[in-house]
C-alpha cells in the first residue's frame, strides 16, 4: 500500500497530527482457549477465549504507528516504530476495527513469501477480518489505510508472527514414485503423514490446492482421494511422450482440521519416455505393442483359462524381474491338486501386486496364439518375453480386452486408475470438477 504523503495530509487537515486508533484483536500462542481448547472464530466472537487479546494501535498521517499501552502523546506515538510484534495462534482470527469515527480504506496482509491473506470488511467499512486461515510459523505484514472523521488519510504498518506447529501437528506429504523416467501411464501418488477424513471437505480441498502438479507440455489433470491418507494424480488421458512432470507440496504452514499444519515436503520431477501401449486381445490370443502409435510387434499369447480368467482393463507396469518363482498356493491353489504349480519363470513383467505378470511360458508355446491355458498371467515364448521385458519400462500401459475376467480394480491391486472415466475420476476430488479454485484477492478495498 502506498503510504499517504505527510505534506498532502497537512494540507488536507491543516495538521500532521491526524490519526485514528485501530483495535487489533488476535489469539496469543500461549493461551489454552475457552472451555479448555484452542480458540476458534466462533468462540472468539462470543468472547469465550481466555487467551484472546486486543491491542490498540495508532495510525497517523505519517504512516507510523505505536502500541498504546499507557497514555502517551500523539507526537510520541507517531514517532514510534512502524512494525509491531503481535505473536498469535494461527487457529485464531485476525481482526482490525476502528475505535474512533472514520473508515478503513485499505487492508493488505501478506506473509514473508509474498502470499496474500484474504479478508472481508464489515458494515460501514469499520471492521476487517480474515476469511482464510493464517499459516503456522509465518511472519505477516499488515498495512492498514484509513480516514479519520475529517477524511484525512492515515495509515500504519504492523507485523506479527504465528506460532510454529509442534511435530505432532505437522502434516507432510511424500510423493511417489521416485524421480526417474517412466511410461505414459504412470500415476503420481501422495502419501500423507496424518489422515484428512472425508468428513472435513474444507481441509481436503485446501490440501489439494496446495499440491501442485505441472507438466511440459501442459495437460489437464486432477487429484483423486484413494483413502484418508492417500491421493493419486493422473491426467485426463495418458501423459504425452517425453513430457516433464513436476510435483510440489505447498503445505508449509497451511492450517487443516484438528489443529494440523502443513510441513515441508520434498518435490519430485519425473520424465516420461516413449508412449508404449501393449494391448492383449484374449479372444484373438495375441498382443499388439505400439510405440508412439506405431506397431512394433504382434505377439502370440495365451491368457487365463476358465476359472482363472485374466483381469480385463488397463494396467500399468509395476516392475520387472528376470526370474520369479511362481507357486499355485499364492493364488489359492492347494498343493497336491491338478492345478497346482511350482516353477521358475523368466522375463517376468509385473502388472498387479497379487502376481499377474507378462512372462516367458515355454511350456505353453503350442497353445500361444490358439487357446487360453494359463492361470491368469499372459504367457509368450521366451524370445518374445525377453523382447517385451527389454522394451517396456515401469509406468507403461498393458491392457487386456475380451478375456471374460473380472475388471481390474482401480486402486487395490496396482494402478488400475485408468479404468475410471474422467467424470468418475473427478468425483474423487474435493474440488468442484477437480479444478483448482482461483487464488484469493491479494488486497481488499471497501466500496464507497
């Protein structure tokens, strides 16, 4: 805010002593709040906060200010320091009111990072209060412009800090996967250190707005709440080939429900490789592998037989293992029965946590391309499996159609996120249509 020119103020009022008294109310960090708890806005307004404090601050035509604890002259007040320490609990509101006749003309509040705090004026432009929460562990600068009863501009600059959260009050986020290069179907994950329940949609929306995902080229995307402590992020369609994805947690100091405040989180950057898509048609007994839309190879395969049908839908490569020991009892087949198996498997590309792979199956070469004889995996020749193993990477897309199997679950058994259409995906966001809300206005001037 541009502070008023002292000479102009003298001309308007005939004196450099024009001033108004502001009543600045806040909740101190050391108090316990009314009724044994920390003081929220409702209790504060009702006068129930035993840790609530009010401070009288003088705003003058010189733009200076002073805390008025004892009777002092206006000249002494005008010469006082312009920055006033007002330690406060981030849970409590910040309120600024006029004690004397006049009106507020401008109130601007921002933290040390340049983030502005939204606020609203009350009736007759004599009262201002914040409309969004303060951040914990932050220093705020408050600039107030006002007019006295004669219409002379006055102002003051103040500062206060909010109490830092304790370790138990910190909510942090860990992003996944690790930094590296992934396929076009890779899902970004966010694991929270504290749960944010669906019964607190305000905190969920606040958290989503703070978690920032950008990409080059830019694409439309959204977060989806998997459970109270886990979010997944995906674009509307697969990531573009060779995109760069950056993920950042902007939670520091952000207030959430149950007296939680965001803490620092490590950022993440991913690179997307070529767009590899492998589509298996179980009815045709073949897999078609494309790179950036061009067919690389069509492979004869065998998938799950009756009673063991391969899951249908889109899956994402979770990992690759050169050799895996596969046993029937891991999928509920009892040893000693005709369906039981126990054998080493090579060139195994995992697509579910429960043990569905694309792998070499030399024992079923005669059936590959002809019939489905597996216990749910996609089998192919050792040569084709080795090629597939070397071609795909984690995050690449593996889709199965016409298998007659159950649908791939969205979240319980790997990354089945792509099996939700866009409308269903957005329904899992705490934001309207999954769209980030516009930022609060940086300043507020009353309308005349």
